[in-house]
């Protein structure tokens, strides 16, 4: 049975948190006085009022259940996008609410798909909020709330299971709130390090912060229309490459490395496979660019490493128009879109560990055909993977393919050419941002029809919450007592 009172209570608490988060861009808007402060003020009032009313009406709630967790996570992200879009709409800088919602959902889901043609035209407050939505969504709105809002109390693990990226949540400590605090502590520490590094590389403090939000959340929103390519700096490119790799790696490994185990990365099979995928893709695409695009070895390496890491980690920053690369290079990048980062990272996509397990599962099926009596198990290193997890991953892959096909049919039906339909669906369901065709790295989503923007927003949400969390709500069995 669904506990409506408990759900509304937690959602109201999340609105209070959203109100607090909006105070930062509100302060920046007030300081720069560029015409967006009033929009932030009204949004803060609306968010605070809804939150307080909800809390007053739902006091003395009951304990949360598993089903409640799925509803809270999904509705929490939707509400954040609905309210978070108001500063863009009320300020008039994004006149269409559909566009404002698309931009905000893209931010919170760390997708980075944009409808803006002239990003520099936005005032500093909105630019900051746009990037800050990435940072909040990166490690997870619900996970952050677990760390700082004791109002959630019991039922925290239900939210954690529904929210944390990857096949299984990695609990660092027995207490879920302490786990959330540790993960966010690592997240903040690495973020501060990148802000300082980018500042000394030549960015302003403001741009350093905004691009750090986009990097650490593997989101990709930039304060410049030309993205990172605007700076034309090898140093900035390589700094962002390093931090994109860190953001695409399991944060539990970072925590253990900071606790005095720096070699933990090399002992983790997923992290090693992640590095191997980067190396192989860089070599193939790098050779292509070097010989066929007449670039110097240094330039070929710089552009290739940046785009491979950006796409694989689902960050979506761009320093080159990869649509001008060969078909082979584009196909490799398209494949990387679906792999994504490591489990427990802020990256989107299917996740490296799922790809590994699916590959092992497929090989085992071939062996089973040759040796019908053999008892085979899927293993990552010496660790056997429980059958229920393998089944879950196969189901996840099936649902992702089904959603991908439906998405292509929908976008094609709205008038997009096949390349643009493929690119837009792959880029949104995997939370990457730039796709192919009319939504490539030098284009945006402004010309997508209205229904297409709402549909792609749904794909962003489904992709960010790893499909099952959203799809389960459409199951009749979910709503039965």
C-alpha cells in the first residue's frame, strides 16, 4: 500500500532543501544585478511556501516502504525540475516553460542537453544556477538530502537503493546517513581541487566553479556557447580530462584511496576495464585523426583523449566537432555513449560493470552450448556474481534497448532524420548531452518540437534513475496492495 502522507512529507522536506539551494544563485543574481534576482526571489517564495504547507499538513507520518522510495525519488526529480525551471521562465531569458523545464531537467539529470543558442547572454545568476543543478544532481538529490536532512529519518535505505547509480549500492558504513555524508565529502573535496586548478589554468573563479559543477557531475553545461573549446587551452583540457575520469570512477574507491589505499584503483576490475576502454578508443580514434585530419600528434592526442573521456563518462563537454570525424570514429563514440562510467560514479549510461557482466554472461552461454553439463557462473575476477544480479542486468539492458527503439520511433515520427533521432535519444537516455545530426556538438535541441522536448526530458529522467526506478511506476503490479 502506498503511504501518501509519508511521500508528501518527504517531498515537502526536499522543497525546503531546494529553497536553500536557490539562495546561492539568488545571492549571485543580487550581486551582479542583471535582471534575474526578482525571478529567483519569487521562486524561493513559491518553493518555501509549498514546502512549509506540505510539512504542516503531513506531520506524524508513518515509516517509508520500498514502493514509497521509488515514488519519492521519481517525483522528487520531477518537482525539482518543475520548480527549478521558474527562474529561467520568470526572468524572461527562456520565455517558453517547455524550454525552461527541458534545460532544468537536463541540468538535474546531468545530461547537458541545451536549447540555448547564446549561452553568454544569460546573467550570472542563471548561469550559476544552470551549472549548479548539475552539481546537485550529480551525486543525487536524494543522497544529499539523506546527508543533511534528518527529517527523512527511517526509510533512508529505500531511497538510497532507488537513487544511487549502479547495479548495487556500495554502503561504506552501516549507517546510510553517514554513508551519504562520506560520499558527499569526497565529492566536495575533489570539486574544490578542480576549481582551484582551473582558476590557476586561466579561468575566472566564476567559470572555474561552473565548469567544475559540470565536470564533477559529468553534466557538461558550460558558461560558453563553444563549450570548453572556447578557451583553446591544452592545460584546461587536460585538467578537465583528469577530473572527468575521477568523476567517472566509483566514488567509494576515491574514499578508500584518500584513506591511505592509493592502489585500490588497480585492484578494482571495473576501474581497470574503464581505463582499458579509454586507451583502446583513444588509440583507434587518435590514429584516424592524426592521419586523415592532418593534425599534429599533440593536437590529435588532445582532441581525442578529451572527446573519448567526455563521451564515455557522459560529461558531454566538447573541444572539437566530432561529426567531422570519420564514420568509424563516430561509431566508436556512439558505442561509448551506452557504456557510461563506473558504478558508484556520477556518470550515466549503462555503467562499465554492467557491460562487463553482460559480456561474461554471453561468453558463458557460448560455453554452455559446447558443454551442456557444465555448471558455469559469471565472475568478475574471483568474485562470483549472484544470479539475481545477472538477471537484473539483463533486464536492465532489455528495457534500455526497448526505450531506445521507442525513442527513435517517436523522434522520427516528429520529423527528425534518422541520424538526429538516433543521436538525440542516445544522448538523452544516457545523460550525455550532445548527440549526432541536428543535435551534434555544434548544435542544440532548440529546434526539437515541443512534444519531443517533453519526451526527451522523460528519457533523461529514466536514464538518470537507471530506468527501473521510473519504469516500475508504470507496472500495474506496483499499485496493487
